[in-house]
């Protein structure tokens, strides 16, 4: 368990610096910026899920009063192939075609043209005046259909990647991936019990409350500034430069406050359009998506079809497992099948396994990252199968997982040996939690599931400025989605030995701080936190040097303790300690202002495991689920600000429960999404959920100065299966497909009778 | 939002004059009560220009009167006002429950029962509740007020019996006899912020022995309009509203329903659930009538 470390600020729960502006409405989000002479940009979207574009004519729109710009695919440079970069990832040419269709539209809602006008109503009228001729094709709407031999092709140049040899004909399978170890057949022969399952989960959206929005302006010299809500303004800058053929130095991106992203704001949609419309019109252009646009044309996560088979001895020891995981990519390659394949068996010791995963094109929006991309769907499959296995073995589901849990030194199914991890600690904490043994109301059920996510490091930069009174300004390059400014302030205060209240953190734009990868991959508190700590250590080194000069001793004769420079033990100097404030006050005499900085590519992101316990009951006459209780146990390594760790755990549980119970993209036979709004795309509302109990387990990450593990993604991995297993427990009926919506559950209950 | 002109007449006659003038010139005029449906439509569904005629300045449309023989609720009275009226809650708990299901607290500060009725959505929650308690529409027209039972008011999905130049000024509800109570239940997959997949309103009267002497049952969201299901009422009358009677009423509702399969539910699901709701609502109404 966690070492006893005496931290002064780490682990406290101060108020976040951005809180007051957010609760009073002062905070500026993506759509809040207005500039003089600004135009409104709008997008014309495809009415077809699959069609060839024969022609696009914007001339009538351009001729209208009040319309200053109109663009279509032909106005964009042809983007070369190559990695776009960033968490959303993918091929530059694909991202370019997703932002504005060229020869083909690949989903209903795909952008085909855009206009900029003096008002939104004129822009709407201009869109109506654009003539587009389509040659409508048959849409391919689910992963099984898309993988069939005779399926219509989205891309005639798509040859499955990662096969030993290039296939002789194109298909909708963009790529495959395999992971294997041992001998699966022998493993299953050695099993006393084998369970199998076939699981379907439809496409689901992150459901962030703030729709995408940006404002762009470009001057006659070709220098552009873009304000937008984004998880990574540096990567948005790079993507926009690539899509428009611009010089990176001519693009300045300023990240607004962000009303949720969850991975969905890691790729550009509007920003290149706004810059191009601004260039054509000579005026600033603001673009805002509607909620309908967000559903139809931004990246949800993959719908999946997964098959899992697991064998075990009577004592619960797993002997073999196989997984077949097919992920919908949407219109362009890049489904999170890799992480799915790497996560599916990651929590368990397995001698023999085989995993096969597929990245499949379908005529639906191109998927984007969504918290632990690919993992929840794969975890749902294995965690439901393990629940069935525990029932057959008459074994406690936590005991079954404990029996097979990975720990330090285990060779992970995805390759490396695990360093110190906290899975067993999470399982033990869940088992000991009073909620696990609390009696259930009549007819209710309890489900358990585990979750895993790697977390990432990547590049971060930070600067620390010491003001003339010793107060501290931290500049980072990561948009603050989950309270990271507060965490940066805590880590800076702890490192420097000053009060939390004397530290402020701000998110710099692309011209005022060093490059930083996206806020994503649960990396910010870990990696940007490391940069902030290093920048503070830079300050401390400078302070020691200045104290040494002041005292006339050597630098190594000075130490930094509790926020002040003191003589090292044994150093014979009759001097008063110098605090940060003292050194700042005399900085003009000792070499000028104090500025610390660090930039790094963080290594050693610690994996985070979770165990969830879900209590619910099902109305047997309507199929409606009431969630009675939910307990999230997760290894945070070290919780820098426990409120925001719990916030991540509760948020992930809420989204996971929504996905499990009611959320789904519903398409008609033409590929038109039928529920593109929050009325019928049912994320949970506050009254749908109980208070989510959190238990933070702390098994420090040895690679981080304070032991931080990323915590943002793991929380969404286990809830899908936890809810499914609780439904099984409550009703006696196993439903493998999600969502566990009332019609599906009632049908299953009635069929079982 | 679409372009519109706005007028706020202060008398019924003035309001009728505006409607008549528009009708005669072939121009579009639309009544605004709470606006919770209308503003959404203007913003996203139908942005064609029109004149908005606000009835919130009309005294008659703001009147709530719990009288000796009947109750009158003006068409501009917000749900929040009704929800806080203890007399009304006592008399028509089912109707007030239905009104309280629509929208959040903030929306209820504007939303009206009359608006819910005129909007004529198949899933409107107050419509089956109004039909169950025998509510009557009071319609203002140039030739004086006319009255029409609520079950005859809605003519189809989004259409009602109002003629050009007419508007709904309020609802009249006969006072319930002794040992009478109503109840309304709807099904939604969530707890809030949703639209009925099915709904059922029941009003019934018990005699001193606990036998049901009169009943009205109405179901919503399972046909183009809310239905008055007399077969379900017949299944309750003459019984003590026991489990058998409830099951018979439920079966009658399932049989009367002619739902569609859509993103909110299947035909089979809606048929079954509307029966369950009828059964549960009737049991609540029975218990209330006994109390």
C-alpha cells in the first residue's frame, strides 16, 4: 500500500482557481468571443450517408447580399497522406476529407460546403442556395454488414493493413491486429469450465455539453488567430496548418475554457473552415455547431461486435481466452481496435490467449477518442464472460478476479512487464468495502466488473514565474478540463514549499508557452505535472544560487527547506533563511526576475485499474432500470486533488452507466441518425443516478515525483459490464447487447418466462 | 430563430380581432401562451414568418376558479401556478401530476396545460389526464364561446379542432362527485427530461362499499391522439378495482392502443406498457378515492 509521505499541499482539496468564473458565467467558452465585423460561418451537410459528389456550385450563395465567402472541397489544397498527430490521430488526407468532403460523402451530415455571412439567417439562406449533385450509393451501416464479402465499398483503395501480404482486393476492413501467446487449444483442453459470449454495443457519443465552436481571423499577411474550445490547441494548430497548407508560425491558437471533451475535442472540424472563410472574406468568422451537428458530424466512439471465450479450472485459474473484436471506424480508418485488443485481457494472468481485432469502415461519422478509447467495449465482453464464469464456478466474482489478477512483474497480455500496479489492492478494497456486503432490497441485483487503462505521457512544457512579492504564476499548455489548474497549483506549492493560495496557473496560447500535446490520455496531471515540478525545481536551483551569492557561500552549501533557502547542515554561516518572497524582493539586485522552465517527453505513465460495484433493480413489467448504488474503486497512484480524482471517477461512472442503460446512435435504413438530440439520445440526468461512492486507492507510480497515475479514463471502462452483471443478478436473465434499454430488457425478461 | 411580429391584446375581443384580420388576409397568426413548444419550433422546426399573439395579458386566460360546480383554468395559467394550488391538487391530483411531469421547474414557470393540449402531440402528458376527468375546452370565437370535450379537440398529430379566428381561452372541469379520484402515469426511460413512451390517465368513483360506480380511462402516446378507452372503464365499473379488474382494464388498454415502432419504443413494448400504466394508475386512483 501507499507509503506514508508527509505532504503539506498534495492531497488537500482547495477551491479551483477557475471555479468562480465558471459558476458565475464569466468564463469564456468557445462560442463566447465576438469581434468587430465578424461573420457567421455555417456548414452545408450531406443528406446522404453514402454518395458520389458530382458537382458543388456555390455561385448562387456567393451572389447573395450579406454573403462574403463560400467554399467547398475544391477550395482546399489536396492534403498529402501522413499522420495528422494527436490523440484523435489518423491520416492527414482522411482528416482533410472529413473536414470537407471532396469526391464522396461518407456519412449523413458530412460537410460538403461552407458559407460566411453577416447573420445566421443569411448564412442559412445561402446554404439553401448551394447546388450539390449527388450520385447516391448504398450505405453500409454496421460492422458485420461492412465485413461481409459482397459489401459495398466506402473506399476502393482500402486494402486491409497489417496482413502478412497485401490482400488482392479492397474491403471495408482498414486494418487488423493480432496478439497471441501460448497455445489456446491446449489451454481450453485443460479447462474445467468454458464460457462464451457474443456482444454488440452501438455507437455512442461523449455527450460533452459545449458544442464545438471557434472564431478565426486572418490578416492580409496571412497571419491567423483562432479562438476555439479544444483539448489541444498546439495540435489543432498543426492540423489546421496541414489541412490549409499554411506555415505553423502563421497560426496562433488560443484555447477557450472547455465545456467537456472526453476525447472528442482532439480533432479539428470547424477551425480550418473558419480560417479559409476568413481568408476569403477578409473578416473574422465565427462558427458554432448545433447539438444536431455535434451528433451527426463529430466523432462518437465505435459501435462494436465482440466475441469472447474463456476457460478456467475449477479453482478459478484461467487457462485460455480468445477475443474477436470488430470496431466501427466510421467513414475513415482509425477505430480504437488497438487499445481494445491490448486492454481486453490486460488485467489477467493468461498463459494462452489469442486476440484478433478489426478496424472497419462504415457509413457513419468518423469515430474520435472517447475516454479510454476502445477499452469499455472490450472490457464489457470479458467482464461479462468472467461474471458468467464465476456463476458457473459458484465463486465470488471478486475472488475469481483476485485469483487471476496481474501484479508487478506479470508479463502484460499487450507486451511489457507491469511495473508496480494496484489491481489487487483495488480488488481487495472493493471486497472490503461495506457496499459490497450491504443487503440488497428485494428484487435488486449487484454486479461487479474491473477496468484497466494504460495512460500516456507525451510532451509537455511549463514555465514558472515568481512575482516580485514571491507569489507564483504557472504557465502550462494544456486546456483545463478536469481541474488541472488546481492540481498544477498544488504540485507547484508542494515543490516550492509555499501556500496554495500564492500560486496561480494559466493555460498559455500557442505563442506564449512551449509545445504541449493534447489534454488526453489521462496525461495532464502526470506529464504536465512533471513539467511544472521540474520548472519549480529550476526555480529552487536559481534561488539556492542567489542565496549562495548573497551569503558568500558555494551553491552546494545551500539547501531548500519549507519554502526557504537555508545553509546546508554543517555549513558555518550565520545567516537568516531566505524565503521565496525574500529572494523575489531582492531579485533585481541578484540577477533579475526568476523564471523556471521545463519541457519533457514524460516516460513511465502508470497504468490505473478500477473495480466497480453496481446495485440496481429492474421493473419486471416495464424493463426500466433504477440504479440504486454505485461504488467506484480506483488506483490513482497519488491523488493530488482528491475532489477532482473523485470527479473523474463519478463522471466516468455516469457516462458508463448512460452507455450501458440508454445511450445509442439509432440510424434509419438510409443511415440517417434518428436521435440527434439530447431528448432521444439519453444521457443520464442527475435524478437518474445515485450518489456515486468513491474509494481512491493509492499505489504510487514510481515514475512520478508524487506518484501520480492518470485517472481520467479508467473510470469509464468497468461500468458497462458492472451494470450488465447487476441486471443479470437482479433478473436472472443475461442480456449480452447494450444498451440495456427498457424495450430490450422487457423483451428479454418476457422471452425467458 | 424565424422572424415574427408580436402583439399582446388585453381583451378577448381584441385578440379575436387580430386573429380574424390575419385569417381574412391569409396571413399566419399563432397564439403564444407559455411558448415552451412554440419557441422551440420557431428556432428549429418551422422558421416561416408569422404574427405571435400573446394571450398572457388577457384576464380570462389568467383566471383560475375552483367553483361550486366546476373548475376553470385559463389558457395562460402556468403549470407552476397550478402546482402550488392546494385546492386543485386535492380535486384533480392526476391532472396536476401530469402537468408537473412536463418540463423542469424553470420551464413550468411558463408552460401551460392549454398549450400542451393545443400542441396536440400524441405524447402530451396532460391530455389523457384531462380526458379522464372529463375536461371541456372553452373556445373563444367571433360568434361567442363554444365548448368541446377534450377527447374531441385533438384531431391528429399536431392538429386540433380550432377554426381560423378561434383560440382556446381555458378549460372547464366538472367537479368530481364524492369518493372520486384521478391519477396519471407515464413511462419514460429516464426519470426526467423525456417524452412519454406511453401514458395512462384514470378517474374513478367508488361507492361506500368500495365498488367502482364510474370510471374514465384515457391513454396517450400509443395512437395519433390520446384515446378514451371505454372498454377499460367498463372493466373497472362494478368491481372493487381488484387485481382481476385491473388486469382486464390493462388488457383493454393494450387492445385499444395502435402504437408505432420508433426510436422511443416498439409496437409490442408500447402495447404492453400502456396496460401496465393503466393498471397502476387505476390502483392509485382507487386508493385515493378510498382515502
